[in-house]
C-alpha cells in the first residue's frame, strides 16, 4: 500500500508527456480507433485540448475524424477560440450533436456566444428542446455578464422539506448537474431564501427541516452584473457557488467556483496582454493575424519614439559640444522607464482587485512619488559619482544626478496617474499603459538631462 501511494504522484505528474503525445499520434497514423480511445481515456479534457492546440492542423483533423462520435464535448469548451472554430467547422452534424448533448448550459453558451449565426444554429440544433431554450435565453443577456456565465441547471428545494425529502428527490432525478455544491432554498415565487451546503445536508438527520439548516447570510448575483464583478465577489468572499437572480429577484441560475476562476484568469491574462499592447492572439494564430494585431500598438510606439527623438533633436548642439551626454542620456531614460513600469504594475493590479479606491488614492500616489524620490536619490548618488569620476567632471555628475532624481519621481507619479486616468475615462487601466508611461519618462528624462547640461556645462 505504501509503494502504491508513493508511486501515485509520479503517475499524475505529467499526464500530457511526450510519450503520451507520441502514442496518440501513432494511433491516429495507424487509424486504430480502439488504441486512440485507450490513450485518451486517462486524460482530462483540458489536457486533450492542449494536445489539439499543439499538433498540426492535419494531425488535428485526422485525430478528430478517428475519434468520431466518442468525441468528448468538454474538450471543445477548453480549446482556444481559433482551434475550436476550425474543429467545429469540420465536424459532421452527427458528431457535433453527440459531443454537445452532455454539456451543461453554461459550457454550451461559452461555445456559441462568439460564433457566427450559422455556426451557432448548428450547435443549437444539436440540443434537446429544453436545453436549447435555456441556452437561447442565456444568449439574450449582455456579453461578459453573469447571465452569460451562469448555468441554468439548479438544484432547489422549498423551506418545508426535510433532509430526507431532499435526498430522495436528488436520488430520483436524472437531470441533476454533474457538479453542484449547495441546495438553494426558495419560496413559492422562486426567490432564494437560503442555501444548504451538501456537506451539512449529508451530515444531518433525515427528519431535520431545511429551514433549520439553511444559511440565510448568502450572496446573490444579478444577471446583468459584469463578469469581473462576479470574479471579484467570489474571490473576496471565498464563495463556492452563488445563485443568480433576475430583475425581480427570482432564481434563474447559479455560478460555480470553476466558472468564476476562469473569469479571474481571463481578466489577469487580458491585463498582461494589454500592458504589452498585445491583442487576443493565440499560439495557433498564423503569422499574418499576429502581425496585424500587433501593428497598431507598434505604430503608437513609433509615434512615441519619434516624440522622444524630437526632444533630443532640440539639444543637438549641446550633444555635439559634450559628447559624453550621448553616452549617459539613455541611462536616465531607461531607469525612469523601469521605475515607472514597476509602479504601473502595482497600480493596475490594485485597480483590478479594487484595493485602490478614492479613499486611499491620494495616499497611494504620494507613497509612490516618495518611493521614486528615495530611489532617485540613491541612484543619483551612484551614477553621479561614476560619471563624475569617469569623465573627470563633477558638474556632469551633478547634472545626471539631478536629472535622475527628477525622472524617478516623475516615473512614480506617471505609473499611478496613467492607469487611474484610463480607468476614469472608462478604458481598461492596463490598456498599453506601459507605452504611455515610458513615453513620459523618456521625454522628461531627455529634456531634464539635456536641458540641465545645456544650462550648466556650456
């Protein structure tokens, strides 16, 4: 028994190993359906999705064809959008119908919400009548809202039921969702009045009334709430699931922790992309698509670089007179840019988690400015001494030191104020803020350094 326990983590360590991929592709190449099923059987849907994203398009097509009606619909909801659209376009209707039948409504909504109408209709036709109605109703809600995120399959019970009634009901029903965590207690008008966790339910006697067990201090979400609000509520209050209600307070669905965490991951990934000025590109995208998506922000970068160069051009005569300035001025701009990016990252994250509010904004801005001043003084002393000694010119050391202090302070303020300004304008605070912050620090750094040099050295 001990040996088995020790070996289990090793077996689970890497389910999508190179050997596994080679085994699957060998089965595909040989056209061996049974061998393919045996190789895929121990893999999670997310691992199979990773495999499909990593292999070539021809290998992907051959694998899906060989898999046939045994295709796991959960894999489709795990795929990147580009790969998923490619697979769905090539799937025969019979295979598609078999794949989506067992999916919960929130997964079907996720699959269909970004599709063209003809593709969307193919998916809807594959569902039974009840599921189709549920999905169509969810698709009527705003994109990126709780209504789109929720699943319609909800386990409810009236207050007057006992634990025994609830257990008998759940055992008798065939439509229960694959995974749920709470029994939602409702009144006759379908208003949620409390929740009972499955753990508490199973730990109580059959005669116990649900009203005596239910937790009345629970949180509901409105169908029109943005999905980032949903993720925030789940993360802050450590929720496992939450009922979703309509404008009249009636229960219409439930959101579970897995869906909320997916949103949180999406929001974090989106912030990372926007900070770098990268669009929604995927590893499976072609060269032309990626180049086109990056072109816009590279164009913006070109404009900001020209602006910084224009500042340098104003001091051409100064640089010609003191050649050492050309060597030293990138140091001032680079240090300011890096300091600004550090502050920017902290500010964007604080805005995303709603820790940066109007009540503490002034304190946060002042703190970052003071941090910039302290770091500026330290690096000013260091680079000032090095430059003064290397070029045997104390005034030159003083010039770069003062410029360094000023640019580090500006970097601290810019790193906070740029994302705050974008947020106040209704834009995502991560919207390539790095480009604007580095532009500010470059322009100010060059202007301060070269301007001081012109005034003090010539």
